[in-house]
C-alpha cells in the first residue's frame, strides 16, 4: 500500500513538465518576447523558483497570489507553486480596489507574485515578490538559487484556487487538486488533438483557466513548441501565422470576430493555421459561418466548460460541426454529464434541463464557502447552472445560464436564441439580450446592441420579429459603444441589468 501511495504522488501538475523535460530536454518549450526556454531549462527554472518560495518562509498548503500579465515568469511562478506544494491563486490583473482586496483576503494569500508595475494596486501590508523586471525578482534570482529538493506535492493536494468570473455574484474560489487538473489535461490532449508537432500561440490571460489549463499546460505535457504573447494583438497573431511560427490558436468569439473584421483579413496568408479553438463564451452561429467560409480548411473546435471542472467539459470537433453549429459537443474523456429538471429528475433527449457533472476533474468545492459548496454539489453531481438540450446522439446545445433565462409574461425565453437571430443582421456588431423589469411583462426582452454602421431600433425589432416568435422578440433595443466583458470574453450581463434597471 505504501508503494501505491508513493506512486500516486507523481500525478502532479509540475510532473507533466518534468516528464516532458526528460523525454525531449533540448526541444524549445516556450518563446516569450526575446527569450526562449528548452524543456530542460524550464523544468530547472521551476525547481529553483520552488526552492526560492519555500525558503521565503512559506509552508506546504500556503496560498500564493499571482497578479501579473502574461510572461514566462508568470508560468514559472505557477509551476513553482505546484512543485513546492503551495496553492496558486491567479488574480485578474485588471482588478483593483475592493475587488482585488476581496480575493486576496478571502483566499488568505501569504505572498503575492506580482509584476512591479502592478504592485501599487495591492492593499497596504501585502507581502510581495516581484515576478520580473527588477533585480530582486523571481526571474532574476533563479541563477543564484539551488534546485528544490524538499517535500513534493501529492495528487490530492490543492494546487490552485480558481475564482469564478463573478458575473452574477461575488467570485468563489474553486479548489482544484493536482489530480483533478492532470485528468483535465488528459481530456484536453485527447479531445483537442494536441501533439508534439503543434506550434500553438497563447495570447489570452494566463490567470484564466482556459488558456492555462486547456492549452498551455496540456501543450507542455505533449512537448509542443509554445509562444506566449502579452495579449491577443491582431498584428502579432497574423504575423506569427504567416511566418510559420504558429499553427494553432485559442481565442474567445470576441477575438475571432475582431480578426475577421480586419480590413486585411481576406488578404493575409493564413494557410499555415491548422487548428482554431474557440470558447469561454458562446460563438454566434452567423459569425462562425463567416469564419468557416473564409477559412474552409481550418479545423474548428468548440471548447466548453467552467472553472469548477478544470475547465474543459465538452468539445465539438472539426468533423462534428455540420448540422449542429450551435452545439458545444459531447463530454470529454473524464467527464460524465446529463440534464436534470428543477427537482433533480433526469430530462429526456430534446427537452431543456440543467447540465450536471460527475468527473475526477471537478473541484473539491469552494474555498471557505460551505453553503455554496453544498448547493452546487447535490445528489452526487455538480450542478453547473447551464441550461441545455441534448440530442439522441449525445450532443449538447447550450440554451442559457439558469440566471439569464428571461421570464417574459410567464413564458421563459432563452437569450441565446434571440442573440443569434439579431446577429444575422449586418448592422449588429455585438449583442447581449437581457430581461429588464416591466410592469406588464414581468421581464421585458431587451437587446443591448453595439452597432456596425447605421441601424435603427425599429429596423432591428422588425428583423427580430421576422426570425422569432412574437413573444421571443425584443420589446426594445438599447445601443451602447461596447459590452462589458471579463478577460475571458464573457459578457457581464449582470452589469447590463444593473445599469439599465437603474436608468
């Protein structure tokens, strides 16, 4: 039994890098700006950073905040926490004030790894170790630190607190273990066809679970050659693709829409791009159709999930899009999913229900939030809050979030269906459909639109009524310059409801 327990300890997040370093030590693992790391050098840097963290007085299980932009140092900091048995707490680098203080206090961070340019935003008294760009930073001190040789993490240990987006309430810290994330990496590798020959570019924030855990870490696990960008800059992305330095890209629909809308998009040589991954928010079907028409040989993958499950739960592969463009696919390798009604009873195919999951990828619950944990984990299943329909072949199609369904005159209206109808109008660049309080309708179906060119409310209302049943069509259209989003691209509908309810 002791031997089995010892063997189980190798199932760790940092262990995936260690195995790649032993398998292909001289292969390039990471390009970032003007720096490159081989797998052996990256693994060595992680080990030295792990020792640095433990010698700073941190103990096994202590929480370490990460407050920085994309960089090689950010990645090394995360993997060093994993190797040293610490719990990494990624924080949105755009947070300031009470929002930032809330996460650091709620998680109980003993130290924050931060970009020097951001340290002024941190609450007074917070202990800080610069990640980079200073003489005393984690990156600068690697050469003078010995490799870590202390207590190693175990598969059942917590490795990260992933704070939920907070689109409807205060963020909750999903407690992810090493074992859960390694299972998720295996699911991602198999469902997304990741291989050592891939040259992915990672442009979304690394504090977000999708870029880090669906792509960067699984790509390191298979030995791919990775490029990390500071941000999803269109010029850089297209240049990397044209020069043959990137052949796969993950981005939310907002980034794909932005790329497709560039004046030079039709003229650029994108033949080297082999795989296109989208997710983090719903891709409007009309937008996806335009992209597939422009790039007919490009393999598109729809990635769906949430932080609590690592976050990949379902994938719609390149050969599965025909006839089900609005589907999020089927569960990945280590995920079991079904639909239930409000009472918890199973829902038959073709009817709407809430997605619930069972999986070794799932978090252990929410950090210091026992009531929310009990509410989410019921009857042996995790309740996702996503409403969907499943067809006879096992493909799921998201209808809405439970809290985003609109009760209009006693009839439930799914906002996504209304959004897809409006996206077919050429005057709509972006749209979010919400319910606003109304004396007659209880909630009035309301479209919040970012215009493309000149279009009026009357034109959009008429267009929607041609596409939808009368009760589903918007009662009003509100125009805005931009929609509020979090860094993963999710539209913050709570902010829209609050803003226009007050108005």
